[in-house]
């Protein structure tokens, strides 16, 4: 099946409140354009340089999501245009995003990454750390960022119940937060392997790559 067919097959099954981010990392511009011409506008990239290159070469009405592990010293390269930064996993990173957003006279949308998995390789705030930050004075001082929700990754496991439990824990945490309007809160969790479970547990944004574009090419 083509990129367009894969894309539309997934989109046609999604609830109206769920946004599909097509994960286009390592994929050529031609594939992204095929999805774009099918009406898709939300694309996700993991690597700063690749994202910058694609932004410069592709249509300017694309919503570019940065979904990788972002280093503070690289924020300046994507600050002029990035639509949403998913994996904000520290206050230090938020402060640097705020600084670079101010330089570009922008307010940058961010999701706080929450650690829900049983793996040390994952990043993110604990629930307690996140709650502490959201109730701190510091948040109100960061005028050039807009925290619009949470992002998380479940454990890499075949255990569906564990995945479901991890997703559910984030949904429950988010629903207790008094800072966000429940109708506009973004919960970004769920990928190719588990997005159906994620939607069942309240995800409003899924990140799908291989089911749209085919297996990734890591040799570039």
C-alpha cells in the first residue's frame, strides 16, 4: 500500500478528538509530500538537523512536532518554527525553550514528558516532580512557553495490561490537574505498536511512523 493509503486507513479509524502525528524521521521528502498532498499537516521528527532541513525544503504550513530527546544547545535551531515540542523532561529544558522562544518573539507550545514506564532508558518527570513544578511560581515566569499537556511512552513490552495500566496512570494524573482545561488538554501517548490501547485509555495525540511510511532506514 502507498503512504496515502496507509495514512487514510489509520485516520479513518480515529476518533474526532485524536490527532495523528506522522513520524517522518529518516524518511525522504517525497514520502512526506505524498502524505501532505493527501491533506495531512502534522509530522514528527526526532533529530534537530533533519527537522531543520525538512522545514527549509517543504511547505511552510506543515505543523512540525519535535518528538525526540531534545538537548538544550539545539533548541535555538528549531525555536523559530517548531509547532509543538513533545518531550520536555526537565525544568532546565523549559527555561531554555522559553529563552529561545523570547528571542524569536514566539510562544512555543510544549508537552511535559512524564515517566510512566518500567525502563531506565525512558526520560521524564515523575508525577510528584511534575505536580510540584505546575504549582510553582516558576511556571508563571516562563512567559514564552505554553504547556498544553503531557507526553509519555509506555514500557516496551508485550504485556498489554501493563501498557494499559501505564497509560491509565497518566490519564488519571492529568484529570486531577486543575491547571488545564480538560477539553483542550493534549495527551500524547501511543505509537504504531500500541496506539489503539492508548486511545482507549484517553490519548488525544498518537505518534505513528512505520505503519504509514514503512520500516525506518537507519543507514542515513
